[in-house]
């Protein structure tokens, strides 16, 4: 009789990055997201680090960012249920940072009608599975209101605030009301901020291990 060894590969990674790309980037994590994941893997050489790119249009039709919130929320909840030992790192760049921030929200603003696919904030216990939230170039409310006046405030939920790094390049007009350098919005990879965020996330993964 030939014995067939049982599969030993754990289907659940040690860490899963759920990352939302920026406006007009091709489907996937985008350049900033990929640079962040590469840096995180370098900081966590003994961990399996998987990547889930959030599925949404990433277009100038900002209300469709809700598609990303729905997809990110569904993925985070699924990982928490199916792989409870997996540590989740939620992140995003530019419009994707808004998606990630909205995903952490505690409450729905009064009078705001939830878009299709979203039933409300994630259950409170989901936060226990999220090791870190990394945001690059998160849009100011003023910037978002240039696209759609009815967008709700972009805030980090209270359960996630102590594990969030919110990075804004000096001069970035998307995340800084005083920014006037368009090139700054594309500089997160080259300015070392993806490495900074990776160190932040890796430290929090280790703290929770």
C-alpha cells in the first residue's frame, strides 16, 4: 500500500493584506500597494504574507468607492471567520485610502443612506483580527467634496485608531489642504513611506503574535 501524505500547507496565511489601489490604477494593488506589500514581506521574513487587492472601479465616479468598501468589508469578515489566526493588514492609497478608512467606520452618519452591498459597519469583534491599517494620501473632505458633495466624512473607527498610520506627503494636494505639488501624490514609494508603513504594520503584527 502506498501512503499518501496529508497536505501540510496551511491554507490560512500568517498575514493577509487587503489593499485598495488609487484612482485610475489598473486592477490589483497598484504601485504603492505592491511596494508596501514587498516591504512588509521583507520585514516579516518568517511569515506568509498574502495579498488581496480590493475589487472596485477606482474611477472619478467617487460614489463607486462604496463598491470597494463592500468588497473590503466582505473580505475582512471572511478572513476573520475562516482564518481566525490570520492577522489582517488593511490599507489603501489615495481613493483606496478612503475605501480603507470607510471600512473601519464605527457609525453611519445620521441621514446617510447606505449604498447597495453595505448593511452597516463591520461587527466590533472584527477589529480584533486587524493588526494594522495603513493609509497613503487619504483625501481630505474638501478634496472629496469637489467630486461629490454628499460623501460622508472619512474617519477611522475608534477600534482601529490605535493601529492606524495615516501618511501624507508634504505638498500632496489630495491629503493636505495646503498642498500644491501634484508630483507629491505619486511619491510615497520613492520617499520611503511604504517602507515606513511596512515597519509600522510589522511591529503590530509581532505585538499580536
